[in-house]
């Protein structure tokens, strides 16, 4: 049984429904990320788990018990806020010790545990400082220490790295993952940064408009997005809507009005009857049309002819927007032999790079 | 996020506001009473006391004086206050803290002390006419309002806009009037209105600087209350409240009430 | 060059204030220290030996202190409630708090004369309910004065407190709660300490305001004297400008001592604002 389950939970602000019949399971010891654009309901889900807001319906089971009515201060969860929410009038020591003092922990024990926790987050010697005297990264680590020192049953992160600069973000997410694994604390992590989520999570749930579109291991999501939304979100910018499909032993064949595409069978094609194909801009091969201008080339499967509409220099590569009979495609290609606007080109869609999405 | 525990807080808050505003409501009701003494609730209604304002010697003339003093005093405060506020927010210079404190000090020094010293020196020693003395006194108490509100408007002002105007060929003065002033207009008008109310309601200064034929409306009201206890003052109070409400409406439109909590 | 512009811009205001405020104040203060051409502290000594004056001074301080404490007590819950509200309701309530603040002190004191007078609303009501048999005297007592002053200054305290409470993020309270603090503990340990700057500003405004208020004590206090009324009487009724100057100087001194003391207390209470 999962450590944490949200069963058919609904949340609404005034008349805005944020979550409706929402379900989520988190297993003991894992780090699960909720990823999605702003307004997708990820923060609402997190605050619901923390107890900051009440669901209007559904059930929240934690460790086999119904937690729906348990007040915030009795839940024993650690929460790390986006803006850290350090108490500005308390020293770093007192900030970290706050939760222990609420639990009437013995004075010597508090001293020991706070000291140890500050060591874990590499902030020894900062006990007497105040939050205003610390840098963003240091504050972040205090916030984590404050949440961890109470040995919470569950750790919740609300976009903890979004206020840090790029380099620090990378350092801190490694740090968070290290501490989480060291202590083995079940963690729910909210972010809108996919690289961040993919790099630290055991599992990622991608949310859209209050619904989980896909919940899988990061690698699986990256390779085999299940829905168009997820595909778009992780950079599959090209889609082909087909009308018909045929199943063969090693591959599937898809038909549009005039074109035919073969797709190699893989983990993402097994359980879906979808008719939409997706591919990353990097995976489309672009070549110059050899038969000269005007004429239709000898037609092969998995290819489209088109004309370069826009060519953008991206530094390491060029990005082309190519108009074809099936719409505009985005293609990335390394620098050599750039095409120019107006060139006739052939786009090749390798069958092992095409994925199926709903 | 409110829950049941906050209901007690809500009830307490509403009670507080009833105590705060109830007396003003009572004034409004008594002003329509027909009796010649203050009774509540009034046994019958009449507009007699509103009529009495206009028939009683002194109210209209002191009202005119009050308006005149508040308006002209306001103008003086603006003329000397705007450049000072601009200098205080725009430039860094030695003694800025002290000068800032000096410009705000009319708010800190007890009004009654200010009134007395002004009587002693401005009227008696400097031999200023009473009318002019009133103007000077009111300008001084309005000055901190002008300086404070305009300084806070200017503190949100991006002075690079000013540099942009200068680089486009506008002169210093033209830049101020065409670029800076229009951008702090709402703050400026709010300052004018707040200062006006402060001056118009002032007792502490005016009570010392009155003389034969020269007095302000609040002083006239004070004297009336000492001698008569009828609803005339309630009627005037209602008219003053309408004036206050109207000015507040403009202040809200210009700055939002949040201005008051962010001083 | 730039700096001289700054001074030039301030010059008119500076001259105006110096000529009409600073010089009169300085002369008033210095006039109290000179008797028959010599420096002398006798005037003050006489004042502080005078039982009557000491009583007035003490009375004023007492009234101001009670007013301030009552304002704090009433404002805290109200301000906390308002600061947690959403925009529209909040704007209305702040507006309703500001309205009395901008209304003439005469109007507001007068309303309490209607309520507290011998034939006033309160007496009528209490007689009607048979809680009392004879009208009670509240008007022209220190109680009436305190009621009037609390009414006068309550909005200032509410607004000062809302100002600081607005900046206390909900996250802080939620953080405290998630760490195991009850709502009350979160308020006591997090919200209250963070309110201290606003509390100090509000207290200075209310205390100094009560200490120096003239209109309300003059209308509601009757023969119960406070220092500002005493100054006025010495200056205008008794025409004793020497005494009035001494009172004026004492008032300025007390004002600045109070402000300095409260700021000091604020720094002690709240080392890291």
C-alpha cells in the first residue's frame, strides 16, 4: 500500500475548480515531483497535503490513516517554501530549533540536533546569524534544515529553487537529492522546471489543468510521452495526426491522406490506440531536395517534402521552420551546410524516433 | 482563509467599527432633530438646524476664512514644499537626515506649542497681521504632508525618465513640469487634499491666532459649543463629514487607501 | 554643482521654517531660562514644586498611557483581522477607519458629548433599562476624556498595525504551524514579534497625540485639566506668557523624551527588524 494516497480529491477557490477527482499515490522513501505549468494545480496539491488548505471532497490517506481532518500542526510534515519563509526575527539556530521547541524536546537534545542538521546543510557556525544576513542559497539550506530537523514523516518542497540563480540551482538540487536519499525521507517536490524535476526524482507526475497526464520514471517520460501535452512540455514540438493504423510484428504503420509512416514498436506503443505521432526537432533529418525545384520526388515512407520558411541561428545549431503538406515542422540541424529561406527540402522521420501520443 | 476560529476576530472587529463610526451616525441623526436641545432619538424631524447655520452670525464668515486660509496656505506649502521634497528625494547631500527631520518636525512638535510660539513671535514680535499669521501657521502644518506624500511618490519615480527627457533636449525646468510632475500627479493631489483637511480641521494653531473679526470655522464651533448645546453643531458636523467623505473618495481613487497603511 | 542645486531648492522652505517656527521656538525656550538678564532655572524649579502643576502633568501622562494601552488592546485583533482580508473588503474597512481620522476632532468629541451627557444617550438608555436610577456623570470626567481620545486615536493605531501585519507573509504562520505550533503559538511567537515596529510607531503617535491633544480634553474633560489646556489658559486667559513658555518647553521635552525612549525600547525588543 502506498504511504500517501489522495483519493478523488477536489479543491476549489470560490468558484474556481483547481482539482477535481484528483488521485495520487506516493510510495515510501521515494521522491516524487509534481511538474507542470503555473496554474496546473501542483502547488494546490502540495498545500493540500500539508494541510494549508482543505479539500471540498475526497480522501487523504497517510500511512493507513485518514488525514483529511488532521490540523497542520499535528501532521508532522516538513514544508520548504518557495520564499523560504524563515522567521526574520529569529536567529538561524532559533529558526531551526523552532519545530523542536514546539515538541518540547529537551534543551540539550535541541542543541545537538540543530548543530547536527546545520552540519548536514553545511551551515555550521551560522547559528547566531539572522536570515537577513544570509545569501539566497544559505537561506534555502536553513529552510531545509528547519524542515528536516523534526524528522518529518513526509517532506514537501514548493518550488524551493526558483529564487536562486542558475548555478546555485544545480548545486542545491544535487544537495537536496543527497540529503533526501541519505535520510530516506519520502518527498513530494513541486517545480515548473523539468530539468530540475527529471534530475532529482524517482518519479515525475506531469500535471495539466488539475489532471495528472502522466506519472512515470523520468527516463520513461522523456522517451515515451503519453499525451500531446506531455510531449509538448518536454520538447516534442512536431505532431502528425494520422487517420488510420495497421499493426505488424515489429512496427506499426500509420496513414494520413497521402503519406505513410512506420513506427518501430517500443515501450510507449504497446497499450495505446492513439493516431497521433510526435517527434523532437532534433530527431528529424533534413536534406536538400535532389530532383531540383518544382517536381515531386520519388516518394518514400517516413518522408515529407517542404520549403524552408524561417531559418534561425541558435549557436550550436540552426533551427528551421519547414512548411509541408502536413503543416509546419520545426527541425534542428548542426551548423554545416545551412539552408536558406525558400530552399526545397526533404524531411526524414526515423521510425525509431517517432512516438505515439494521445 | 477564514475558519470558525476567525469568527470571534470578525465579531470583535465589527464591534470596534461600530464604536468607531456609531458616534458619527448619532451626530447625523441628531442633526435632523426638531428639539432645541440634543436628544436621541429625536422626537420629530426638521431641517431647522441646517437653516440655523446660515442664520447664525459667524459660521459663514469663518467658513470663508477657513477655506481661504486652507487653500492659500496649501498653495504656499506646495510652492516651498515641492522643490524641497524633490531635492530631498533626488539628491544626496550632507545633512540630509537633519533637513528631512526639520521639514517633518511641524508634525512632531505639539500643535498647541506651535500655536503659542507663533502668537508670541509671528503676531506680537514680528507684527504680522492676524490674517497673514494664520496663513503662515497653516502653511507650516501643511508642509510635512506635502513633503511626505510627494517624497514617497518620488521614491517610486524612475529618475532615468528624467534623464531621458534631458537627453531629448528638454531643459531642467521643462523636464520637471512635463515629465516629473505629471508622473507624481496623483500623489500630489492626494497631498493637497490631506493637507487641506489637516488645515481645515486645525484647532491648535488657529485658537491662538484669532482676533477681532478673524477666526476659523473650528474655533467658531468650539465657542458655540461652549455657549449653546443645540443640534446646530451636529448639522455643521454633517456638512463637514460630507466634505471629508468627498475628499476621501478622491484620495482613494488617486492613491488607494493602502497609502495610509504604508507610511 | 548638483549639491548646490539641492540646497537652493530647499532654501525657501528652510527660510520659512527657520523664520516662523525654529526661531520662535528657540526664543520661547531661551526666554524661560533667563530672568532679569541672568541665566536661571528658577522658573522650572517653581513649576516642579507646584503641587497643582505636578498633578496636571501626572494626570496627562496617566490619561495618555491608558489611552495608548486601550488603543493597543482594541486595535490588535481588528488590525489582524483586516490585514488578512482580501482586497475589496479590506479597502472598505481601511476606508472606514481612515474616515474618522480625517474628520474634525471637534465633530468627534461633540458626538461623545451627545452620548455621555447628563441627558445623553447612555444615561437615557441605562435609566430606561433600570440599570441606574439617577443619571451618572461621565461627561467632564477623565473617563470621558479617555473615551474621546481612544476614539480619536484608534484609527491611527489600527492603520499602523495593518501596515506591519500586511507584510507578514501567511507562509510564516503556515511554516510555524507545519513545524508543530498551534495557531495561538504561531501568533505569539511569530506574528506578534514582527508587529513590534508598527506597534511602536502607533504607540508613539497615540501617546504623543494624547499627551498634546487640546480639543478633546477641552470639550470632554471639563475642569479636569491636562497640560495642553493648562498651557492655553496660562497664555490666553491668565496672560502669563512666562508660565506658558515654560509649559511649552516642558511639552516639547516630554515629546522628544517619549519618542526617544520608545525608539530605544523598539530596538531592544526587536534586534533584527
